[in-house]
C-alpha cells in the first residue's frame, strides 16, 4: 500500500516537472533572427566596442540577448554583418517628413492637401529609414498628414522610422508658424488652426492639439527664417503666453520644445519651463545658465542653417524676406554649438530635415565634429541622448535585451570617421530588415 502511494507520488512529481518544463519552453521568446556583428557598439555611453558578437532578435521585434561569438539557433535566420560595424539605429529629433523645401514652396502651400502630405511623407519616411534613422521627431506638419503616417508605420503598412509627432505647432497670430506673405484673403483662409493670442487662447490651443493626437508640443517662440515676413528672429510669444503653454502641456503629460533663434525668445522660453530649444542660434550667457539650470536640451539643427545659407547664396528657392534672415543664421548656428560644447549644455541630435533634403540627415554629424565634439559624443547625441530627450529610454538608443531591434551597420568605423554614417549598409527597424547591401 505504502509502495503504491510512493509510486503515485513520484509519478505526480515527474508529471508536474515535465509540465513546468514544457510551459517554460513555450513561454521562452523565440529567436527569429541573429545578427553576426564583426564589431558592435551597443551603448555609446561606454564607448566600448566588442568584436564577434551575436545579437538575438525575437519574433516580436525586440532584442532577446547578445552573446559572444557567432552563435546559431534552430529556425533562426542568420544575418551576416561580420565585416561591418554595427550600432543602434539613429534618432533625429527634428524632421518634417511631409514636405521638402524647394522652388515651389509658395504655390504648394495653396495646392497640396493633407492627403498629399501623407503620401509624400510615406516616400520621405522610407528614405529616412534607409539612411539609418529608425526614430524621428516630426515637429510641424498638418495633423491629418503626420498622424496618419505615424499610424501606418506603427501598424507596419508603410516602411519608415518610429515617429514622435507634434502635428501643427502652437504659434502666435501672424508669427512664425502662421501663414504670411499672401493676400489678406488667402492668409485668412490658410491661417494656422493653432495660432493664438493671449494666455487663455494659447492654453486652449495646447489642449486641443493634445486631443488631436500630439505626442509632444512644438511652439514657435521666436520668428523664423522660413516665415515669409520680415518680422525678425526674436521673441514673439509673450512671457504669460509661454507660461500658459508650458503649464497646459505639462499638466497633460506632454513635453514642450520651442523653435527659438533670438536670445530673448530662447531665454523667455527656458524661463517658462520648456524642455528643449530647437536651433538656439543666438543663445547667450543667460541662455547657457538657463539650459543648465533646467536640464533642458539643445537641438542644434546646424544642417538647416547651412542649407538655407547655401540657398540664399544660390537664389531661386527663398523669398527676399527669407534670404535676408538665412544669411545670418548658418554662421550663428556653427558658433552656437561651440559655445554649447564648452559650457556643457545637453545636446540631442536634430537636423530640421525637410529644410535640407531627406536622407541627408547624417551630414549633421560632420558639423558637430567640426564644432569640437568627438565622433563618439556625436553618436551618443543621436542614440542615448536623443532617446532620453524623446522619453524613449527603455525602447531605443541602445542594443540591449528588451530594447527594440533598431540596428544599423556601416563599412568602416564611425567612432573614428563620422562620414561613414552617410553610407548605411544595413538597416533593421523593430526586428524587420529593410536594407542589407
């Protein structure tokens, strides 16, 4: 009797162990593909480069693990990058995917629809992805265009980078971000839906934009180069309007980034509590102090400044009002990044592409290095720091278990020569290979 009881108990324990083992096997993530990396920069904060590594990518598009040597798993696709340098997918904190500056810019404002913007954006999104940028922040587009494109990419219907989108910027009536340069009737017809005057109206505009789907609030705190008006490059929102905008956005869980060129507008925006400044061309000593006090990011967009400077010299694209401002800004942006570096301001990589040509985003690396940063520091700005700025710290910017499999590869060593980042040879975004030359 005792012997039968012991036998039954032994069988039960064995069955339980077998069931538990089977359950563990069923729940263990399946390795869908393995990237064999000749050299690997998994994390730009350490600067450590590993040789002969295997990156295990799961069926859900996340990184499962990294193992030394070139390993294999049954059923997993091997992706051979043994001759290449592998690093995290790049992040551009300032793009405009739904258009590109060109000689038809004025007529396109009155002829193109939101649908046109979304379809053009699909093409530019693919170009951006193939250039190695697996995440972008789109800071200024028609809501319907960019939010539809963001959804299509997230659902896998269109190839493109992960999009953090502001949609239409919050702008002062008649300021940069509103419509200028047409007849009064046309200006009135095309007026920005987010143009506002007064604290209450601007607070309402922020809330409505968040309701529409904005991931982040973009404001135009100063005049801009490409607004077709001679209204200068300094502060356009009042201090009380800026404070209302920031309070409304933060209360609803959104960060605020401010387009700002002139020092007065930069400093007013930082005092109001914005989380980052786009461009920052004329930042002064007070700006530096406020950046550091607030732990705010500078997104320098040097490429945009160089681009409009070149366009002003060549003619044919910019209006006279735009060209006059463009001639000043390129030089100022180069000087500003040197000042920011010396002062230890936090910098996140951003280009304002759409002003420059899509797919040329990596030119910004060269300007950062010319400004005194090391290649590794510049890469960090476009990976770890960019992810922190966009609050994607646990998703993007590193090659590590649990992170999205956003991975690129190049020939050569970008930590020695950032120019190689202009020629991306392999692109994986969220576990799907889009390019492998």
